[in-house]
């Protein structure tokens, strides 16, 4: 019996749920404009009944006129919307827009008063103690205020929607431009590195062919990573470190015992997002400008500090100033590209310094938060 009762309850509720779902589905099939019209004029009708009851002193007349005039007002405002669209009023508030709103709202108000007057005459619902001229004047002012208010609300809403759409388009255009520039800067790194790497391999081939072959294999690993991440402007720090290992292997094969490089990555930093190929220009700059009189020593450390990712690249050598006041490490294609990518990926959320300490050139990079990707 209990099971039958529960089954009966389900059967009783299911049709109601289906009806409710059908009503909701039909409601959302109606355009946003007409859904708004229905809600706004329904609320207006409630207030209108009270107003008419005060004027007519007759609840039947108040109810009937409200029920008859509300659809008329809805149609008139739909006509106003059609006229504004035909006239090309795209939502911007201007002198031309104001003139059309004032004129068309007055015409619509005159139509509303004519229809209202005809209904009052047909059903014999006069307004107590009002003559015809007074009724026309008051009703015209009332309907004009209502329709002009509707017009102002409609135009204001269109203006807001238009501004929002323009802001979204501008933001999308900015994001597209940022994404395009980031992709361009990222792709510039590969030809630059390949040019240097292939030159290094070419110099090894005559005297050290086995070494050149090893460099080609390491270069292949590096390029495989480059192709796998060619569409990714942001990767995990651990993944970036793997690319750096492949790059250092190529350089070790090139310089042999004259290059000693050490890479240490804090395990807590492995999963942190970082702009792809951001660290290579720092290491490349250290190899290019570091002192190789005896052995070029490079120490690379990546660690976290709260919300910051800290990178330090140290190499043996000196920071020789240029005439413009910057160190020789501060120029070149790699660092120019590097600084631009920093500005795009970490706008206002990064710091980069070059200094000399105890015979070592130190490049220090602090990155805050998640890098922008342009998506």
C-alpha cells in the first residue's frame, strides 16, 4: 500500500512538473523585448487600477479600462520601438533622438487618449466632476508622461547595451592583439636560437663530428618541445625547466668542459604557470656575455615565495656598462624580446634587475601572479 501511495504521488506530480516546464520553455521562447514588456506593463496595470479607481470612483470601470488599455499601451510602445529602429536611433542620446522621442511619444499619447475616450463613451464611464476638455488635458498629460518615460527608458537601455557591446568588442580586440603579439614574440625565439645553434654545430663538424652529432640530437629534443608547445603561451614551470635542460645540453655539447651549468627548481614551483620560453633568453644572455677565460659557470635557481615566482641566473663575468648607462647584458635581441614579453605577460607584476656581485653577474626576476595569455 505504501509503495502504491508513493507511486500515486509521483504520477500526480509529474503532469504538474511537465506543465511548469512547458510554461517556462514557452516563456523563454518569447523575445527579451516582449518578456520585458509583459513584466513592466503588468506591474504598471496594478498601479493603474488604483489610479483609475481614485478617478472614476467605480471599480468595474477601473478594472475594465485597465484591462483594455494595457494591451493598447503595449502595442503603442512596440510601435514606438519600431519607429525608433526605422529612424536609426541606435541608443545614443542626442538632440535628434530627443526630438523624435518628444514628438513620437506625443503622437502615441494622442492615440491612447482617443482610444480611452472612445471606450469611456461606448461603455458610458464618465469621469465624475470632469468636463470633456479637462479629461482630455489630464489624460493626455498622463499618457504622454508614461510613454515619454518608456521611450527614455528604452533609449537608455539601448545605450547601455550598446556601450557594453562596444566595451566587449574593444576588450576582445585588445585580447586578440595581445595574443597575436605574444605569439609573434614567442615564435621569434626559435629562428634566433636555431641560427645560433646551427652556427655552433657547423663549427664543430670539421674537428669534432661526434660532438656535432650529439648537438644535433639534443637540438632535436629541444625542437620537439618547441613544436609541442608552439600554440601555448603559458606552461608549467616544470615543463619550462625541461626545455631549459635541453637547451643547456646543446650548449654543453658546444662548449664542453668550458661550460659548467647547474639548474635547481624548487619542487613547489613545478606546477606554477609561467610564460613559455621565458627563461631561455636569460640563460642565453649569460652564455653569450659570460666570461670563458677558464670556465663559464652558470647557476640557475627557480623558487617560490608566497604568490611570487623568483628566478636567479648567475654567471661568471663582469657587467660592463654601455655609453647609455646600461650593462652589456641589457641589450641584444634576446633581452629586448624578453622585456617585451614580461610587459605583456606580467603587466605591472614583475621586476627584473641585472647586477654584479663578487665577480658574478646576477640576473634576478620576480613574477607575481598568473601570466596573461591573451585568451
